[in-house]
C-alpha cells in the first residue's frame, strides 16, 4: 500500500496523511523457546496456541500482510477496511485480537486508530515453529 | 523422549522398539511466500489460515514438540498417549489434523501407526510468518 495512493488519501479528505510516528514497540522475547528444544509443558502449549489462534484467520493474516507492506509497518483503520472489504467495526475487532496477542500495537490519533506490527512478536512466533 | 526409556519400551512388551525408518517425506515449498512480500490474496490467506489452525491447539503443539524431540522426528502413537495424557483415539484425531495440514506423515507398521514431522513444512510456515 502506497501513501501516495489517491484512493487512500481520499479517506483523509484529500490531504496527505501523516507518516506513521509510533514509537517502536517493546517486546518481551522470553516466550519463544523453539518447539524442537524440548517437549512443551501444558502451560506453554496453551500460551503458544493462543498466539497462533490470533493469526490462524484469513482476515487477520490479510490485515497483517497489509500492515507489513505499509510504511512504518503501520496503517490507519480507515485504510484497512477497503482492502479487506469489511466494515470498520469488523476490522477493528480483528485488529484488537491481534493486539491482544501482542502482534500489533494500537495508537489513537484524533478520529482514527493506527495499528503497527510488532515485528519481534512475529519473529518470535516464527522461531518457535522453526525446526532448525 | 529417549528410546531407552523402560516405560516407553514397556508399550512394546519389553523389547527395544525399532528405530524409525520412515523415508524422508517430500514437501512442496511453493506455499510459502512471506507475509511481508505483498498483501495476501483471499485464497492464499485461507490456505495459510488452515495450516496455522492445525497447530493452533495446545495438544497438537505438544505432540509436535514430542515428535521433534524424538529420534528421526518420529514416534509411534503408543508412545504419544502417555506424555499428553489422552486416549489413543484422541491422539490419533490430533495427529490426523496435523497430517491433513502436511505437517506430519503417517506410516502403518503392524499394530501401530508411526508419525514423523515434515520439517520443511514447519520451516515453510515459519518463513511465511517471519517479517525479515
């Protein structure tokens, strides 16, 4: 998604929207022992399953991929409804699920909420799954 | 899990069980374009969500971690029921979900079915999620 896209600028009334300025989110990487290291405890398996469930959804994967393709890994809710073809409340619901799993962070800016990917969270999840 | 564990050998009537001899499974890696590469299409998002749902379950994650810790990345159903504390039909159900997602392969050997991780499938899933 390009920030120069006039269709996207239209959501903001024709004026260029501000570049994302979220502070880089912090992330606790203590979650991410690889599966291959040792058999999982029940507690760790439940925590990891919760994070995987957050992304095991087609809409949430599409939202993540759009955010990952956006400048600063961030976008406004107003720019996400069109590409996924869903209403603003539905998109917000999905983004809140991603936020609850620590995969994105939200920041209110005036009328809109911006969401930014936490890349360390995705890296951590990938490193847990990877067998090498 | 050690193959010298007498509790595990007990499942096989006290004789050492054979080492896993499954042929290395083949895996089609054409599935695995990273999320960060471009916004996902609906079709790709649905396929990826299906594979993630297969592992977004605490029991299936525990089974995968036990297989990954086992010699040859493989184990017999009879050796998996004890560690996860579930019945053989339930364990088989979960293993079949993993097999349907291409994450493990099954091979019948006499009375028991052996399951082996497809490491390329887990590597592919990790590489899709990874933002780098």
